[in-house]
């Protein structure tokens, strides 16, 4: 029989997100869906209903009757998320079409989350350029850093363990990989000090 690509995509996406929920993962799904949220339970509306996802931007702005695409007349760009993600949202909005830096034909979406609510820690200030071990303009140290980091990750079977995580969700393994990735970065950076 004929398979409608859009219906097949929505079915596959729903199955994937259902698996994520089964694995206790939070969901944030943002995109240009080329579809509106209809009162009928089909397409995006069905996906949100079946997975209990909220329309984050509507929830925070209360606005729905406008275009998010320059050649359109309706909202087709959305952010759908699980409750915990929604509760961590501090503010969100659609930017104007001609917002600075927007080179596209859709309204940019801005979302500000509380890292305390999402991850249990506050934002970290980025180190200024003078406090960094080296800069990307230093080609020799950048190459050295990449080589040393890759070597560290290889020695700790990072790629194989990451592949295991892709096959079977394991929060403890994810944390271990995150620690190793940070250690690889710090170890490599120690050898790339500015002169």
C-alpha cells in the first residue's frame, strides 16, 4: 500500500519519544513542523495528546493567532516538552522576523531555562579569554589539545562505551562518560598553557 511520508514520520517520532519517556528521559521537541495544532486529534495534536507534551510557547505567552513563517498565516513553529522541562522554563518568546541576526524566514524562538531546576546547579560563568589555557587562534596548541584529548578518550574506551549507551540507556554510564570527557578536556588543556 501507499505510505504517506508525513504520517510515517509522526508514527516513528511518537514511538521514539514514547521510548524516551519509558526510559525516564525528559523531552523537548522544537522545530518548524509545517503544520498547525488542530482541534482534531491528529498529527501534532495527536502526538502532544498521546505523550502529554505541553506547547511551551503558548503556555507562557498565551498567543496563538499569528504567523511564525514569513509566507504563512499561522503558527507552525513550536516547542513541545514534558512537564519537568516546562516547570524549568523561566521565560520564552518568538522574536520578530527581522530580529538582529535572524537570516531565516521563520521567527526565532528564545527559551530561558533554570539550570538549577533542570540540572540541580547554578549557571557557571565562562572564563574570559585571558583566563583560558590557550585560544583557537593558537594553531599549534589547538592541534596538540585535540590530539591529547582524543588520545585520552581512546585510552578510556570512550567511543565503545558511548556506543553501549546508544544501545541501552544507563544513567550511571552517562555520568561516567561525562566525567571522562571533562577529564580529557582538563588533561589536554594542562599541556597547552600559554607561553
